[in-house]
């Protein structure tokens, strides 16, 4: 098909995810959840380079502890499953960018509403770090998970606890045989325990515009499910939900990514006092994330390699969504950034774009076509970007190469039916 024919079939998503069809949203939700992996895979190599492995682990802990309690409660309110039991915790994990479906294949079981188990039949994050050695596996599966899992749990109940039954590092013979499940945990409400305090990182993040952003409510009259009410299910079938609910979920998951990124940025800023170095780290992280997410979206949404396709890709990319957070207008192959709540959050992804800072936008459009470029004019808070034909870079930037090394880049989702889980 000729380029002009392809372009004529594509209408930019001016309203962001609200402009997508129900079928597109069903496809997009797992992809957005998977993007949580790219936030870390794009950022942590730069934390290691500048800070070392041990400090990188602390950055990761502060990142997840800062973001996950906030977005966990946001999703509970959005889909009307607020509660204080293990069932509520498990429902939240299923809509958490830290636990993307299938790639982080959580399998749940319940003994009662206040006690249950999960195991990872497949852990994509382990597949990324295990080749780096047992020390790195321990760093992730012990040092990082212990505080961050509890931070997620207490967002539902301050007396909730997650404790390992078994977990990596695996012995060489177990790695060779790929023994599974990769880990198993018990989750319970301990009414005799002292409530755990809200992490200081969470308290700090609560002041961001992203944390308190109001999104359009779900229309209960729309065709399909409007809430995650009823029993816990083993796999969420997004096709069961209404278009209105899917739009809200997509916006919420995208905010999860922004919150995670901003918590990462704050952890970096606590350790890197030189502004130029900090900006370099954050821009490299944004570029890597942008490229990996864009490549997944290109394939999932079948976006053609045209100028209109590039503008469409920008209009649906999580760096530039949701519209309530990033005020973006798209017209043909051009896009205009208006003053936005995102620009009031220091070091948010949109603050790393603009005149003189085309790298993140370039990473997005070049995931579609390596010869595309972006011209940006205007001011830091009010600028216009235009996608143009250019010349493909001779060498892939290290920032994009690091993020591209994750197995999440090539992951393929499969359809699963949704079955209820009841206490045994």
C-alpha cells in the first residue's frame, strides 16, 4: 500500500486512549502493564554506572516504595474494589505495572479472605537478572522485594504482610532445568501485628500532580463490566470490561508509569547532586523506556511507518499520556504541547522534552522508522514538534540498547480465559 493511502487511514488519537476502540484498548492494556519493566530496565543500568550496584538496589527500593502504594489505592478506587483483605491485595497486583500479566505470571490461591498464596509460574524479571549471577538474583529477590512487597501490601491494610516460602537465587542445576515456580509467597493479614508506617518515599510522592490527578469516571451504563467486583479471577480478561472502564484503566496504568519514573528521579536526585549528571541519567532512562514502549506499541497497534503513523504513535505513547496529565494536541504529523500538570512535576518525562531536547521524542518515532526525526520549536512549557524525514543514526544509543536487552521486548501475550478463585 502506498504511503499516502496508509496515512489517510490513520487518525491521530487527539484525546489519547479515549479515542481508541474497545478492541485496541483490550490489546493495549497488557502492553501498558508490561511497560513497567522498561522503566527499570532503562534506568537501573545508569544507576549502576553512576552509583554502583548496592546504591542501585536502594534506588529501586525507593522507586517502588514511592509509587506503588499511591497507584495501588488509585486503581482500587477507580474499579471499585476498595477493601482491606488479601483478595483486594491480589486484585491490585493484577493491575500493577510491577506484575504484568503472563510475563510476571502470578498464580493465586486463597485459604480465606485474609490468607492466600501466590507463586510465579514465570518471572520475566528473574530471566533478565539471573544471567548476571546469583548475587544479582539475591539483590532483586531479597533486598528489593522484601521492603517493596510490604509497601504494596500495606496500601490495602497496614497489618498485611507478604513473606517468602521459597525464592531465588536458584542453584546452577535448577537454572539448567528451569525449575518452576520461580518463587512462592504467603500473603496474610496479621491482626496481632503493629501497623507498618507509610514509607517516607510514599509521603513525598503524594504531593505530585500525578498522585492526585483526577480522571474521568467510568460510565456504569457502558456495555461491559465497569468494576472489578465479585470474586478474584485467575487472569483478568480485559474484553469483559466496558470501553469506558478500559479507558480509565489505561489512563491509570499510564499514571503508574509516570509515578514510578518520578520516584526513580527523586531517588537519583537524593544521590546525584550535579544537575547535569542527574539530567543525563534521567534523559537516558526516558530514551530507553520511550524506545522499548514504542516498539511494542507499533507491533500491537499495527502502526504503519509513515509520518502520520509517527504522529499517531506519539499521541498514544505513555510518555505523552494521559491527556488529563499531558495536554497534547495532534494535527497531521505535528503535535503541540500545552502547559500541563505534568510540567509541574519536577523531572517528569514531559519536562525532558521540548526545544533543544528532542532525544526522547526521537526515540519514539525512530522505533517506527529509523530515518524519522523530530523538529521542536517554542518554549519549555509550550512547544510544537513536527515529525520529518531525516537520516537514520549510524549507531544505536546506549540508552536504547540497555533497555532493549530485556526479554520483555520480545514477549508475546496469549489469550487466557478468566476463572474465579474462591477460598479452599
